[in-house]
C-alpha cells in the first residue's frame, strides 16, 4: 500500500513539473574573474537572470569551419583623414582593439520573458593596457521576429552604458563586465523616441577562444 501511495505522489510531482516547466530553470550570476567559462550572465531590471553558455563570434554568425574563432579588429591610424604609413610604406595601425560576441539565452523555458532572445555585444577602443571601452554597442532582441517581441539597444541613447574588457593572451581568455540601460525605440534614424527601457546590471562575459584572428581594417 505504501508503495502505491509513493508512486501516486511521484506521478503527481512529475505532472506538476510538466505543468510548470519554468520551476527548474534557475541560473546564478557570475563573478568577474576570467576563468574561461564561456558564459555570459547579467541581471535585467533587477529580477530576470540572463544566462548563456551559447557564445558565438560575430561576422555572419558561427563559423562552420572554426566555431570558436574570436575576432579582434585593429583600425589604421589616420591624420587629417589620411591613413598614416611608416618609412617603408606600411600602414600604421592604432593600438585600440574592437571585438564582438553574440550570445543566445540558454533558458529553454517558453514562459521566460526573454525566450528566443539574443544579446549582441560590440566593444571598441581598448587594448592590453586600457580596459575601459570607449564605445559599446549592445542589443538584445528576439531572433524569431515573427513573435513580435520588442528589441532593445543602446545605439541611440547609450551614453550611460559602461563596459570593461580584459585580455589574457597567455590562456586565450577574454572577459569583462558591462552594465547600463537598453532602450526600445521607434521612428526614423535621428528622430527616435523611447517606447520602453530595460536596466542591465551585474553583467559578466567570460570567453575562452581556441583561435584569435586579428582583422586589420583598411
């Protein structure tokens, strides 16, 4: 009799878990550190934990041949609008890097507010000695646009978005922190109005790359 009762309770518990698929979805925020965890975490509006272990590099999505390629871009140095060359006629490049990552929400819970969303991060203007990023472009949007969910960005109103990047070349790890506000906007470029906003805090990215490709921008 006791076995029958236990079986009934077990089946009831399984049924509850099936009815509430989000109950088992629990993610923790990461601490900065550069451990090569291949994870991105942040807190959205003080309540939703974004977690992703699905990181891809930018440049047209995942590279099929080398899915762990990490891009760093270096731009040529310019003076009065013209590219600077050295005494041998070689282009002189700036000491500032640009990198970008694309990360998808790891939550498979359909009731999650940001289900099917992705975060794209582009960070520009740092190097081995300067970790403060001069220019940061962050967007979070739904990669299934037919679901008609809003997208958020700091592109037009992102002056308060702060990002730091740290390079560990010895162990092939890039990591950093980010926080700021992303905005849902409408209207034409140069005449955008804010519809909604979300606050990003406690942001941490930690990525171990198998291969680093420096792309020189002419």
